C-alpha cells in the first residue's frame, strides 16, 4: 500500500466489506444466492485490487470496484437459477425496494467519502492510490466507482426480486400442507 490517503480508502473498503457480509448473513436463509453473490463481490474486489496494484497504485480503487462487480455478476448469474429461495417472498420484495430507495443516498455518501479520501487534482508519487493520472473527466475514477456501486445495487435488488418470485411456490406448498386434513382422528370435546 502506498500514499498518504491509504488509511481512508482502507476504512471505506472495510466498511463496504462489512456491509456485504452483514447482508449476506441476513439473506443466508431466505435468499442464499444473494448471500453467495455478496461474498463473491468481496473476493472479486480483493482480486481486482491485487491485479491492478501489481501494475502500480494508480486507479486501483476503480479496478477494485470492477472486480467487485465481476464477482457479484458472475456468481449471481450462476447462483440464481441453481439455488432455492425458501424465504418469505414479501420480505424479499420489501428488501429489494428498500435497497433501490437507499442506493442513491448511499452512493452520494460514498462519493463524499471517496472525494474526501482522494481529493481531485492530486498527482505525483505521494498520491498513491488516489492518482487520477492527470485526467479529471467527470471526477476521474470516482465516478466509475459510483456507477459500479449503483449498478451492483440494482443487480442485488433484481436478484432479491427473483428470489422473491422463486419463494412463492414454497409458500403455496406450505399453505396447502396446512389445509390438508390430517390422518389423526378428531376427539370429541367434553
């Protein structure tokens, strides 16, 4: 790691990774495909960091975000059709809507955090991961990270909607089991 701004970026990554793990734990029983995808996102982010950092510290946060998106999408596309979703469909739909509503606000907060950690127009050897490589096109790599964050949030919300749709047959099956008459004889009341 290099640069004066590295601790701030590490803190942002740690907070994001903790949020992914917390959401993965929350959805483990009701939407396991989403949980696996969120964990793969962390693995993808670490892989993106390692690959790009080998080439030098410039734009490493952008490649970390790309790695996170690749991990999320690849595992999500593979996990959604193969894993069941026994959770309550209504709760999954509510979580998806909540995510879609909260994502723009979280993206705004992330923008301020990233620009605070890596102010624009930084250059030179001391800039480390915050190096914008002399270009400031719509905020440099920060705008790419934010777009990736929003696309990832939409993908997770769509995954929750898909899991919600897959959970409906489970709920119907459970409801019919409750309605079926039991083989136990009914005893008269005294």
